[in-house]
C-alpha cells in the first residue's frame, strides 16, 4: 500500500470506529475497530453476541466492500464520533505494533 492510501485509511479506519462486518454465516452486523494494522492491511474488530465478547481480524478490502460509504468524504459525521451509550459494549483499544 502506498503512503497516500495509508494516510487515507488512517483517517477513515481508526480504533473506536463502528463498521459493518460480515460473519461466516452471512450475517452482517456492527463491530468496533480495536486495532488498525496498515502493515497487514487489516483491522481487528470486537462485538458482543449473547453477552459474550467476540472479535476477529478483517482485511481492509473486505471492510471497504461491506462499508461502501467509508470512502465518501462526508461519512465522518459528528454523530459517529460521539461516545457510545452507557449500555454499549466496552472496547479495549490497542495501538501496539501488529
């Protein structure tokens, strides 16, 4: 990935951002980004299912294909940057090397 693409992705994919993910069973639902690994071209996400925290690594290409509006400059609205409601899943955010 080139530097311009890395810069663009770092502006649209960041820890705490909510994105849609596809599960192996075909279900699409929201998940929080917990870590972005530009060197691996992937993000790690977390969600809660039946009271259990789950997570997985997803390639950036898959994230963009499911979240088609991410590349629209208007996709970062102030509403998306507000803290989650009190009953939302608590997400641990990591800035470690991948």
